C-alpha cells in the first residue's frame, strides 16, 4: 500500500501554486493602478459603470420603493429628505424608478453589444480572411445597409417586429453589426498578412481553425474597444427609442420613457421628472465613452507606439 505523504511535503508542493497566484494578483493590482494613473478619466468611467452594474443587480435593496408603487400623498413632491429625487405625477418615487431603469439599460445595452459584436466578428473575420469575390459581395451589402439613415432602419424594423425589449435588442444588434464588421475586417486584413497565418496554412490547418486560433485572438483588442465605445451609443439609441414609444412598454421604467410623456408634460411645474433620467443617461454614456477611449489608447499598438515616440522625442 502507498504510504501517506508527510504534511510538509504536501505543503511544499502547494507553495509554487500559491506563489503564482500571489504573483498574478500583484500584477493585476499593478495593472489597475497603472491604468488609474495613466487614464484617470477612463478609471472614473469604470467606477461609474461598476456603480451602474451594482445598482442594476441590487435594485430591490437600493430602491426604497417599488418602481410602480404609488405613495399616498406623494404626488409631484420636489427632491428633499423624504424623496431624494422627488416624485412624479402619479406619486411614484423617481429615485426608485431611476434605479430600476438601470436594469433595462444594462440588459439592452449588454445584450445588444454582445449579439452585434458576434455578428460583426463573423462577418468581418470571414470577409477579411477569404477576400476575393466573397469579400466584395459582403462589403457591398454592408455599404448598402449603412447608406440608409439610422432612424429609418430602426423604426422600420420595429414597425415589423413591434415594441418590446427583445425586439429592440435584435433591431439594434442588426444595425450596429454592420459598422463593427468594417472595423474588424480592417484588423483581419492586417493579421492575415502575418507569417504565422501562412505557417498554419502550410501545416494543414483548416479555415475555421485558423480563424478561431490565429485571427480572432489577434483582433480581440479591436473587438473590446468596439464593445466599450459602442455601449454608449447603444444606450442613447435605446433611450431614443423608448422616448418615441418603441422601447420597453410601461409600467416598467426606462430612462428614455421617463423623459417623454409626463416628463415633457410637467417640464415647467416639475422639472425634476425629466432632469434626473437625463442626468443618468448622460453620466452613463460619458462613462462608457471615457472607458472606451482609454482602452483604445492602451490596447491599440499604433497609438501606444505614437505616444511612446512622442515622449522619446
């Protein structure tokens, strides 16, 4: 029978693993500290986005009231101690509705950016990899799609599909994927020319294997930048659609729908009904744009090389 290992031997065997984990944690913290020092606006954007995610995930514990709860005697109360952001025309707490509205914003924006970038990556990578007639046909379709005004396309899609969160996600994803595919295709054309792609072909690698293992990892930085920058535009688009009545149907709160309807009707007598949803939209879009710009500066090697050359000069 095998003898049991002494405790000291087991502990010494686990020490290298513990050291590696500690080293990874130190490097991660060092990278975060470097990012905060070099890109303070990007770090501020990341903090705001983290607060948005926490607010959306723990809305029941953060909001003092339900989003559709009518408070007796609380109609059109201005911001104060009792109601932090005031109440609306049907006695609902605006702070609670803004908190619950963050769930709609997070769900639509993240689902849209995921689906749109999956579509954009498939179209852009295959177009840049195969090139030739396939590339020409795909790019002409993308050019024709982008030639139509944004509002006409999205309203036409929603007129066919109907209002609702799922239909908004699908419509925005189809629209955003066209622009993202052009950017990913440009990055793919650069990667395809590298020697390791030719070496993979020479070794008998299939098209799918080359695109998945050699091209996708090398355009991942471009996709990350598209994700962070695109989130701000998607939030604005969702708010605009909700403002026009094509977003999430009531009584579920959406920042865009809070701006329209009663927000416009009571603009002069109760301006806080429209101000706070507008502030929330502006703050979140600012955060995603700042984080996206910072990540672009960090992840784009051409920008890194330009900034390093400027410092050396």
